[in-house]
């Protein structure tokens, strides 16, 4: 089967940089060849969540599968493969500081069946921060049919006798979900008491990927607790449960 065409792939700048650096590490492998191998290995679109699950053995196998007859795959050492894999996953790769996104006005009730989420962020429009130390929270209003960045909330400095985690949890009082790279048990308890459900991601990713994934969940079969946050009536929440996959 022919390899997917690299020409049709539109990559975010940070992923394009990672792939170019990884190809440089794999001596004799072009960026186009590596891109074909990644599409074969993780599918399209290439994103951070898919790259985070990639293993060196699968990368090597797909590099072999997508090598052309006139350009056979060079011998690659384990060190080269693991170094390239680390670059693909963002280890040691830094981008110039991204500008912050601009929130848009939102009127309460404007999006029917919507939820409000917070993403812990340290750079641009990315979920790449930890709850207790992130520079800001990106706040999105999300329905099955629409989404909007409605606010950016920056935690204020806290005095020595103030509870930093309680202050941060209070910032999210009108949100239903918090996405973060990490959050400790005591901090999570404070977030839950504020009415917010914390969700940890293993790796950083663009906030828009979280928004799009959540939109699919809202449009299909949200779990009962999320349906309640959307304002669904009890009988509708039963339907969500029955229709949810196994």
C-alpha cells in the first residue's frame, strides 16, 4: 500500500520543528521520509497525544516500511532512535515564546448544553502547566457545536499565610473541568470542593486539541456527571449512561 502523501499534512510549527530535528538525528533519513513513517505509525493528524504513545520499535519498523527502493533505510543505532523519539515528544525542544490568544466576549447561556473548562498554561494557547505553578488558566466555553476562549485568568501572588491552592481553585469557581499536567492530592481536593473536576494529561498539548476532543464527547455520550454539568434533565442523563460505550 502506498505511503500517505506528506504534501497534504498541515503541522503546527512546534511539531514541524520536532520532526525536522529528529530527522537530523537519524542520519540518512530525510524529513519527508520521517513524516511518512510517522503517519504510518500514529495516523493522521499527527499530534502530541499520538506522538506520546510512539515507541522506538514501531518507529524503526515504519521507517523501514516507508523507505523507497532507491533510498534504503540506513543502519540506525538505538541511541539515534531514542534521541529522535525524545525530540519528537518535545524533550529538550523549545519554541520562541508564543503570543497569548485573545479571549472573546461571552454571554451566559449563549451556548446551549455547554460546559466551561480551564487549562493550566505556561505558554501561548497550550495546556502545558501544572495547577500549582502555571502562569495562567485558559478558560473555554464549549458546546457540542461551538467553542470559545472566554477568559485568561492569572493567579495573584499569595502571602506566606495564604493558601495558594485554595486561591487558585477559587479562580475556577465557574468551571466544570480543569485540565493540567499535574496536581497533588490536597490541591485536587480543594479543586473538587470548588465544584471542578480535575483531569491530568501525561504530556503538554495545544489547548484546542482538548477543546475538539471534548466537543466530540459532548456531541455523543457524555458521562452522567458531565451531562449534569451541561444542564441535562435526569432522564436525559440515564440516556447518556445507556448509550455510553461499554
